[in-house]
């Protein structure tokens, strides 16, 4: 979608009409990276979301809550400055894609304090700048005159808006249409053009270039922008998730190939170690037949026998190391099977957690990712008051097993197959009834690679008997003292 200053002016009018007089509850960053203002008005809270760095920089509104997490840098500065203040007005600058949110508060002595949040909605040059008066307090993207010969934006500098665009009133409309429209923006209908049901473009006048597409009229540009961003974000995330899944699958393939090559080399060394007795016997036969050789050949025969005995001793000293390395490689291949299942079964919104777990097996990936906010695991409550938790990713599995679960809670995992960690927990610490054990085991089977089997064996043990596997990716463990149940993979109907 393309936006010109006429659309930004209409957006400012709608934002002002909807949110003027609202109080700022908080400022934060959403999981997708957008800046958001939580505004309270008439008993309701809404989020005004600013996305200055998108291909089409937009300001949208939506319901929801801000994540609870410490916010560094600009977000922290904006929160400290704006929290508790009242949004006085939302304005735009004629001829420019710039929105200005003006905030005001008064002390008990009547002293006014004003701040502004300026949103520069210019593709490839978007920015959000926090002002006190005309002085920059902070900016999402700061730069100096050495980096930009036109203007500087940094803390302490006097704010200079971006230079005005010259030429036609709007690149999308002829001047004879755009000029009268600029004087009656608030009353103009919004023409929405769709292709295959997705918002393609919107404007305040008909656009002949989109005459072949579906068109309708609506009264709210803000709602159209929200719909466009939601559809575009879903498509972008879907493409991004597919690419990330392919990249991670290739990473696992490369790691698996390296492990298999090394395992073949170790197997050859193990085979050679098994043949060491034959080497020793060959050396002994040489010594047993020395008296049959002519004197001039005996020294060479002794050297051959000495070499064979040296091979025998070397093979003997290496046998223990070879067997240990072989076991490590087989375990690593089994771990990769678990991680591959995690990748294949993960939903798009969980791929980042899988990627974080795979950092431990990366070979050419970049720096480790920043930790993501914890999500609640799948949670069920039984008729007998037990809680059952199910992990969906390696990160969730590790968090569930080693942070949420208590030492005497029961831990479930399908036997000898990749699968989720499942925890059965009771507040009264009493042994759970058999029905709850079967329900937890059925969920463990359902969330495993064996979910299409008729019957699955599930191991369970107390959480205190589960240990992290040293130097392994999150969620890879070993356990002792297991008991087993044979169940059908299903989600029990009695769970809620």
C-alpha cells in the first residue's frame, strides 16, 4: 500500500477523534517489534501501535495488552516521559507524512508539562521522535549531520522535521482532484481496493489504476489500515516462518551428515580395535618361526613383529576412547531426531523457540538469539483437581521440567520416541488417581512422533529423577526409575 499526506491527514483526524483526552497507561514494545501506547479512555484501554520501519509505515489501533517485560532504550524513555499524561491532540503537517501526538500533564500547582511523539511515516526513512517542547529527548533512530547532511536527530538537539516533498499534491491523484479533497478530508469516504479478499490500496477518491480490483467504501481509514497490516503481517510471517523452517532443517541436515561421517570413521577404528588379537598373533608367529629364517632375514622379521606389537598396544589403549566416542555420536544422532521432530511439529509462532534450542548444534549461524518472553504451556485440569502441563517446544520443555515442575511432580515422556515433556501436578501433594495418570500419558503420546500409533508406551517418573543432558540442547534429558503405561494417543474428553 502507498500512503500520501492526504491519507496521513485523514489518519490524524480519526486518531484525534477517537483518542483525544485519553490517558497514557504505559508505553511498550509488542512481540512483533512495534511501539505501542496503551491509552485509557471511558473505561476502556486500547493500543495505538506505531510501525515506522515497515515497508509501509503505519499507525494502527487494536485491543490488547502490553507485554510485561523490561524495555530498554527509547521505549523506556518514552514510557517514563508519557506515562500518566493526557493525549491532547493528534495533528499532521500539511504536505507531509508526519503525525504528531501532543501530551500534557499539570502538577498540583498548575504547572503544565508537555511532550510530543512525532511519527515520521516515510518508507525507508521512518522514525519516532520524543520531544519536550522542541528539543529531542530520544528517538528510535538517531543520527548526526555527518550521517545525514540535511538534518540531525539526537538527544539534546532542536527537532527539525524531514524536508517537504515537492511537486504534485499527491502522486496518486491529479491536482484537480486532490486540491478540493485536501479541504474536505474529514468528510471524504474511504475507497478500499481488494484483490483476493486482501486489502491492496485505499484512498479518499477513486483510483482508476485499480479499476479491475474489488472496491468498496467505508468510513474509517484507521480500521482499513489495521486490516491491511494484519493481512500483510500474516502473509509476511507465513513466508518468514517457512524460510526459517527450511533454514533450520538444512542446519540439522548438515549436522547429521557430519555426525554420520565421523561415526563411520569411528566404526572403522572400532573394527580395527576388534582385530587387534589377530595382530598380536601375527607378531607371535613371526617370533615363533625366527629360527627357521636365514640369519640375514631375522633382523627384518624382528622389526615387523615389533611393529605389529606396537599396533596391538595402540589399539588396546584406544579401544575405550573409541567406544566412548561411538556412544556419544549415537546419542547425538538420537538427539537430532528429537530436535527434527520439534522442528516439524512446531507451529509458526513457536519456531523462534526451536531456533533458540538449535543454537547448540549450529555450525554457521550467527550470534545466539536474545531470550524470548516465556509463554504459558498447554494446561489442563482434571476432574480430580490435578493439573497437566504440556510443552510444545524444546525451550518450553526445559522451562516446564526444570522451572515449573516440583521435585515430586510426575514427569511423562513417550518411550524411545521424540515427544513433549508432560508434567502432572497436584497442589495437595497426594498421589494422583489412575485416571489422571492415564490422561497425562495419553497427552504425552498425542504430543509425540508416535501420535498416529494405536498404542504407545509412555514412561513416567518423579521430576527429581530427570536430569539435563550435559552439553545438549534444551529439553534433552535422561531419567531414571521409570514406570510405564500403554495408552492410546488422545486428548481425554474430561480435561478442561
